[in-house]
C-alpha cells in the first residue's frame, strides 16, 4: 500500500475514496438543485450515477476494509472510537445506500409493482439526502480517527 496524498497516514486508496465521497456529496446537492429547478431527467441521471458509483466503492473497498479491520473486533471493542465510528458509519451508510437503491428502482423504473413505488418523492429524497450527509460526516470522522495522528 502506498502512502496517501492528503498528508495523513492513510493509504492512497483511502485518500482517493475520501475525495470521491466529497465530490459525490457535492454532486448530490447539485442534483437536488436540478430537481428544484424542475430538470428532473438531469436530476435522475446525476443522483443515479452517484448512487451506483458509491455502490461500487462500497463493494470494492469499504466492505473489505470493514471486514478486515472492524468486524473481527465487534462487540469486544465497540466502545472504542476507532471501532464505534466505523460501525456507525457502516450502519448509517448501509441504510442510506439501500434506501438510495430503492428510490432508483421505485421512482425511476417500472421494475417494482405499483404498490411498492414511491408517491411522496420529496419526503423520500430529502430524508435520503440527510442520511447520505450523515454517512459522509461519519465517514470524515472515521477517516480522522483512523488516519490523522493524534497528539
């Protein structure tokens, strides 16, 4: 593993993921603005791209990292910030990503039966955006706890 580029002890991939997640968070806000100005097709493309990119990052990098560094120590060390932050990030992030994938299917396709589709779009999407940003903030905290030297 090569050293990262953000001046912490993080490996290169962790710095890349952090920058990508920040970019995706900003893209989600931009996508919300697209919906606000009634550019719904652009909104759908923007949000869906972010959700699917994030899904790939979760599968390829975050799940293996959690499995290797955190889950073997649960529940014995869950009281320590290193494990607690990562576990909270994983829990909130799992809910946020699953909800986002559901929204894509329920609002953007005809794959689901009518009774499972969304009718209150604004409520769902605003809650999802809040969950995503909570996840992002927990991710920042996890990155800081794992990779920023504490004096």
